[in-house]
C-alpha cells in the first residue's frame, strides 16, 4: 500500500457536522495521572494514536496494568509510589515530546536508571531544557550530546523542592516539574510564562495540593507532595489542534459551513480561534460547558467573504503554537501582508516547522520572507495552483502532512504528499474525516 497521498482536485463547498478524535494532550495526561491514582480509572474517547499508545506502554513497563478496548481504556493505578522500578527499563516515547518530557517528572524517584528513547524526530529535540530543572530536585541525567535522546535518568530518594523559572512558554517543561513536585517533600515554586494549563486543571479537579495565581503574562504555581490521588474517570473531549485543520479548510472555501462537536476550548489552546477571528473568519462556540475543569463546546465555522491580513500579537503565540503552519495558509489567501514573529518555539517541534511553513508557501507561489523566528506572508486572494508539488523529507511531522493536504484541497494543483503514516502519531482518522467532508450531502 502506497505511503503517498495524491490530491489533484480541489474540494467543493460543503455543509457538514463532524466529530474529531480525543484530545492528545488530555489523553496522555490522563494516562499519567491515572497511573499514580489509587484504583481503576476509565477513559472514553481516548485518542488511539502512536503517541498515546506509547504512553500506555510506558506505564505498563512501570508495573501498571492497562486494558484498552476500542476507544475505552482502563488503568489500574497503584498510588503515587506504586511504580515497580526494575533494572534495565527502556521507555520508547516514539514521536511524543509530551510523553518523553512529562514522564521524566514521574521518574524522579526511580530506584534504577531508566532509559528514554524516541524516533528520529524526537531524538533531535532539546531535552536539556527539562533536565536542567529536574536536576535541581536531586536527579541526574546522561543525555546524548548533553541535549538529546537517548537519555538516562538517575532518580533520587532525597528529593528537594525547587524554585523554577520557565521562560519559553513550554507546558511540557512546566508539567514535568509539577509532576516532580508531587513526589517531593516541601513546596515547589514555579513562575511560568503562559502556556497550556491542562496539568494544573487536572490537579485542581483531583484535589491535588496546588495553588495557582494567574498574572497577565505568567502564572505563579505552588505544588506540594501528594499522599494519594483519586481515580480519574474521563470522557475525553475532542482535540482543538486536530479541529484546526477543518476550521481552516472551511475558512478557505466559499459558501461553506462546518460544526465540530464537543471540542476542548481551553483558553490556553484557542489562540487559533482568536487569530482567525481577527482575520475575519466567522467562528462561534455553542453548547458551552465546563467538564472536569476544561471548557468544552461545539464549534461553528462559516467561510468568510474576505480574509483580512494580520500583524499577529505575540501574546497569542503560545495558544496557537501547534496551529501556525495551517494558519499560514489563511494568511496566504488574505488581502494584504501578514506578519508573525517570536516563533522560534515552532522549530522545537517534530520538524523545524517555521522553515517548513515558508517552504510550503514557496512551493505554492506565495511570496514570504522568513527569519529564524518570524515570517511575513504576502497574501493572494486569487491564488490558484496549476502545478505539481511534492512534499517529502519533513521528518514525518504529522502537522506538515495535514497542512499540505488542506493546502491541496483549498488551492488546487497536483500534490504528492509523502509519509502518509505520519498522522498515526496524533490523528489516524484525519483522512477518513476529510473523505466524510468531501462526500455530497
């Protein structure tokens, strides 16, 4: 079976209602919290992707029983100190930076060295950024090139609380330190640049001893050692990062409408919505509710008559960092010049995404000027592509693949997009939903 997706025809207008897969960030966090809980935790609508399966295999290696059937999962937690630390454990995080970084916070008390490995893409990413604060707890690391995977973590039975300043807006690093704080006597203090707060919300829901002060540009977090964590039964909401591709597809179409059901609209994740609204896209939240601390709603999108350019405020960056690739496609059709800056964090993802954003626009014939942390996009509302475009050698970054599919369906041309199996890490049902939308009502 070919691992290349070929698209030679634009999509026609549509009026659809869809559901997307469970939120990846919440799925992985559910696995980790449940592994520390006392009792059996059950999740429905858990994302069945390589990243989440890697998380389940990781806790199994630590002695936690897991039963996965269809989209329902049970985890038999043994308590905060319930992991079985054996000699020569290797955990394969596959492509998941979330898993690899967060689980390090859970392993700070491991009795024997544990090795963390990942795929080619993950092995290029920076792990010194999380090793540095965790070492302050009393943990030791051995990293390849003092920065990369594979690494070994050497736990401590004499953990000390720390003061941690997080300046990058990395929810992964912040969350890992929170997990380490749960296992450490005393109070760990964190001052963190605004980023996703799923970990904090789950701590609150589970009555874990955490205190949070939300300031304008940062959060102050105090975390103390927890004696026990209650089981977490969770119907995981749909993923807004996955939804963003269909929101943009609707935006780039004429006379189209889309409803996406039961999506996590956590304010730390809705930067894409705010940015697109500023560009003139009609987006509404319906049936809003709060579920286990997370805001959830149906998202209604209507294609706009005109797309406005944007000088994107940098305070929206952290809430849209995973969506900028596909946002750039909207800027490509805007009536004017759009500017995005302070985006160096994009290049800390599965691939150097900012570079790939510029490359895709170049291939499409959209003028752009990029630097190591910014891009200026000269929109063309009348763009029509009539040439062959090949997308390959992108480190199997699922978002590069999905962005390319949306571009092909929206602007035309003959697209040959390699490494279709890249979506297995985060969104295996992506092409199936695309085909649902393509079907006539």
